[in-house]
C-alpha cells in the first residue's frame, strides 16, 4: 500500500479523518480549488470492499523498524498494524459480553478514490460493551498550493518560510508542492456510562521536493525519498462521564511512563497542549480529562542551531506548549515516541473499559452520559480541526470523518449541573431544586464532581 | 425597553441568538476585542429573573404601526409581541395534550448584561406535544470597528463602502460606529415524529452616525433617530422527518400568499435563498423542506438610481437571490413584509403541528426522528451563522444560542437510507438488506421519500 501510494503521488488526493486528524484535511479544499487537473467533485469514489477482518497480507511488519525504508512506508505500516490490533482488541472485548454467541461485529470497509488515496474504515455499532467504535486509517497525497501548505501544520505562519520555496505568485519557483500524509484515528464510545469514551490519533506528513521547477528545469534540491519537510502529530485522551480518579490517573501514568522512556520533556508539554486543544471555549469546560496532544514533531534542524529545540506550536505562539527536549532526537526516536503513544493507548484504554464495563447503572446514569455526549458532539463539530476541515473537503469520505459522533446525544436547556452560565440563571436554580428532590443525592454529587473537574483541568501524575 | 436600549447606546453590548440569527452575534467578538471600555469577560451577567408568563406592561403595542416612532422601537415592540403570541400559542397547544392538568410550562427568563443589552429567553422542555421549544428575544447595541461592520450584513464587501465613513486606520473619520440590533428567534421540536420542527427568525439592524468624529468635531451627518444604514433579515422554514407533501405545500402557500400582498418578487427570491442557506454541504442534502430566508432588506436608495432594486446578497454574488422588486418600497412596507413572515409563521406552523400531534407512531418512527435531528444539530453547529459566531462571542448567553439543538439526536455509521456516500458503500448495501428484512416496508419507503426530497429541494407552490 505504501508503495502504491508513493507511486501515485501527484495524481490526486483523498481524505478521511476523525476527531484530531487536524491538518490532513483542510489543505485539500484549497488544493481542489487550485489544481486544474483535479476533478474530485465529478468523479465519485469507487465502491468499497467489505469484510469482517483486516487483511494485512500486503504488509511487511518488519518495515516499521527498518531504518533503510522511507518513513512514509514505515508509518503506513505502523498505522495499519495499530488499526488491526485495536480492532481485534475491541472485538475481543465485545465478544466476551455476548451470552448469545453472536456479538456485534466490526465492519471493515476498504475504499479507494479514482484520483488516488485510500483508506480502511472499521466500525462496530450497537454492541453490548461498545455502543459505537470507529477505527480509521487513510493514506492521502497530492499537490498543495501555498495557501494549503500554510494550513497544513500547527505552525501555520512558519512552514512556508522554513520550506524555502517560493510557491505560487509571479516569481514562483513552483505552483504547488507534492505532499504525503498517513494516519490512524479512533473514537470509542462504550455503552456503560462508567466506561469513558476514548480517542487516539497518530499522523505523519511529508512535503516533498518537486522533480522540476516552474521554469522547466530539474530541481537541484530533489532527492528520491528525501522530503522537504516532515512531521508527526497525534495524541490520545479520555472522556469519562463520571470521574473515577484512579482511571484518569492510570491513563496519564501509562502514557507518561512510556513517553518518559523517549524523552522526559514530552509528557508535560503534550499534556498541557492536550488541555488547550480540547477546551470547549463557549462552555468554559474541557471535553474530558485529557491525555497528550502534539503536532509539528520533527527534527530540530529546522530551528537552525538550537540543537535541543524541537519546534512545537499550538497556534497561539504560547511558550507553554513549546517543547525543549532533554535529548537530541533523530527521526527514529521521534517515530518511537509516536509508537509509544499508540502502543500505550490500546492496553491502557481497554484496561479501563474492562474495569468498568459491567458496573451497574440506572437511567440517571444513561441520561447524564447522553448529555455529556452532546458536549462531545459539540466539540467535534465546532472545534475539532480534523472534523471541521474534513467537512469542507469535497470528495472526503464524510461517514468516516463523522464516525466520531456519539451514537446518542441529548441537549437540555440550562441543566442544573452542566448548564453554561447556570450561576446567573434562575432557571438553573429552579432545576437544581427539582433535581435535589427527584435524584439520588449520590447522582447529583457524582455529576457535580465530574463537572468541576471538566471546568478545572487537573494534573493527574 | 426600546427607549432604554436607545438611551444606553454605546455603553456595551450583549448577544443572544438562535439558528439563523446570523450577523447579530459575530460582530460582537471584534467589538469586544477593540473597545477599550469593554470588560465583558471580567463582568459576569446579572442574575436573571424567572417567570412563567411574558410581561409586556412596558410595551405600547400601538408603537408597531406608529410611523412617527423610530424603527428600532417599532421592531423591538413587534418582536416582543411575536414572542408573547408564539409562547402563548405553543403553551396553549401543550395544555390541550395534558390529561393530568399539569402540563409542561414555559420558563421565561429575562436577562441583562451589566454593560448593556438584554433579552428574554423562553423555553419549554419535555412536554407531551413539544419535546423542546425555544423562543428568544434580544436587543443588542454597542460600537463596531470596521472589521466587525464588514461581518454584519450578508453583503460583507459592500457595506463599508455604502456607509461612506473611513472607519479605523491612519486617516480614519471614526474608530468605530454605533449600532443597534433587535430580533426574535424560535426553534420548536415537537415530540410526534410526524410533526415537523419549525424555525423562524426576524431581525433588524441599524448602523448609526456617531455624534462626533475622531478629530473631536461634531459630525455633520449626525441626525437623531436617523441611522446611517438599516436593514431587516430573517425567514422561517420547516424540517419534517417524514414528507407529508400537503404540509410542505400548505406552509409554503401561506407564506407565499402573505408575501404576495407585499410584493410578488419576495417569495420566489427568498425561497431560493432559503434552499441555499439550509443546504448541508457535506451531506449533499437540505436541512428540511425550506421556507423563506432573506437578509440586507433595506431601501433601494443605496443602489443609487435603480429605484426598483433592493440590494440583496447571499454571500456568493449569485444573481439567483438578487431581488428585483415589482414595486417601490419604503421602510414601512418592508417592515410590513417582515411582519407578514412573523404573523404567518405562527398559525401556519402550529396548524401543521395540530394536524400531526396525535398521529400514531412506533419506535421506528422515533429512531428516524432522532437520526434526522442529528442532522439538525450538524447544520446548526457547523453552518448556521448565528450559532457559529454566537459561540465565538465572549459574554454571549450560550444556553440561549444553543436552545435550538434537539432534545435527542443519534448518529449511525452509513445508515442505509441517509448515509452520505451510501451509493459507494458495501456497508450501506448490507445495512439496506438487513433493514428490508427487519423494517415494515412502508417505513423504508417513507424514509426514502423524505431523503429523496432533502437531496432534491422542490418547488412547493
């Protein structure tokens, strides 16, 4: 697959995302608008192929750690292995829940676009343990004009300058630059209100040197398999409905300790960035209890001289999320850090689901879960960069992008516990009094505890 | 209220919106960022006052048609009367559904902001006829810098030029211009899946001449009660879950015939604009069966010489939505057209609810309703200008803006009937076969008929 993807570079582009798959998607809109040979809106996608298992016969798992292979192939291999592992682990847990012996099954849909680009979307719906679980992989490629390049990375402003090409305009070296992107995304909504929603995304981008320049001459900077720029992005986070501090702590501990083996600077910076990214501004609360989030993870050579500095940028030029590495990295150690997130998320998250999947719950608990999931939908539709820009991308596979949306969500006006601005609302006061009469006190207390934590993100380790 | 609002012009601003309340909200963010005396983020709103009825003792209903009064006062009076009428009509219908004699009640919350601006938010939740009904009124005012003025009207590009002031910058006449906005918004979600969701919004904007210019001199253009620019915006539309053509036809007929009395050019242009505005781009379907939508409705004097031309602009400079009026208007006849929409919506919509509220329904019908309401949430969170920019506005009353969100929503991956891209999906084919086995054929047929209409908006009259 990676080979095929490389071979068809510049032929077109496709996109699939899931909460957090940020820049993979946005650039494509501009790319569509600008490349004359792009007929995305006219050419429908090909019919998908459907299976209940993920076929990795075309993959060589050894490629992940084979430093002689290009990173595009290594990362594509890795994300597909992660997808397989995750789908099999979720399915395994779902199978244990079925007394009938016919548990809900993942649907594995492989899709290709005529113009290039492919992906595998895996979805399990209406399970006994999992209400909805989506695991997507996509490989996308094409040509990016300058406006799209500027949107690609979290460091919007700096990327073109760093690339050193004059892209587009009157005295341009080139009209557009070839790019490659691959990633895996997952959002998992368990049925039990005490089992948290989980999310992970890992992605890799390359901007490549064009073979020829606009004036027709061979590009002296062109080298096969040597990108002009590359970076990783990703992260994982936890969204409980009820705060179980030991789960939040366990999740953060697992990620922190696996990242500490890579670089002690990673976890603290990426934990902060995660809290910033998943902040629902209009609600003044976080989507969940966080985890890690990172973007623009690349070699320090871009920063010209500051060898220990890895440029990280959260879109606000805040020093909080700048990462001063404790050690010097190369592409292999950075890739290992990305793998640490993927490899840790799967057992850490599923251990928590395993712990909570059989807890007793009542209709109060389900009501609150649906209300919290309304907030999840709000975050993903309003703020998530991957979702937002995916929706604006003609030809994107919408059902894969929107897989992250919860199976059920509710909205209530001025809920006594989670209503925004409830402190100034007489309606919220009235609802609160009614609720104190009708609800078990421990339910009110548990909801309040969760809400307080969302409004004041904590240090878990 | 209108008097108080005028008196406190320039003291600050507040905002409340509902699906469709477009430009009322966005400008405020920039206004906040730019006015030095504005401390919105630090000053919390005052505690609201709560009631179950709307008090209009402070209003003189005769002001609506009193041409000697400023339009700001006439429109504010009108929107408050519309709110009262709508709330009482909905409550009346809800009361008929209650066998117990204790029907769900509207909560009427009046709020003010310290810095100026006020509103009344009315919400009924968990009724027998209405799952959720919200009716908002707000009056907002303040000072707008040039960037915000440009966002105010649908004709983003033209408005500053038309105003004739040089706002902001080195050789500016003024740093900002005073504005005034008032409007009513409603979204009504009935419980019965055969009763459609209804939406209406009516709004009025003024940009006013500042008393003094930046150089300290008296502004020669300043005249009390004579705005620099003013316009109306609004519309109403219907979102059924099941297509009942006679309902869609009846709704459109009622609006069309009431607008024809004003100007035969209104309905055809505003119907087209409505279909454009409520198009869910990423789904390739409409939110519902439409109605009318308009913005920038003002006097033709702006168009300098073309007396019969009323500048209307949908943001894409499409000629489709330009309105060539069949007759010459003044502010009174335009205001009458706005009132025609408001006065027609209430009985037209509630007649349809009355017809459908007691139809038998089953769990298939409720499931489909929740799925359709997921799309409603998608539109409002992703596209609706009023909602989108309201969410970005510090100090906005979020629970009033988000009142439009459905009480319950679901999302399914690749639904056999409404899944986006289902034609290319083997998963959708599989779901379709399963559905044909498990669902009553008339349910499948009814869902398909609705979906086909959403994907191909029709002429209803």
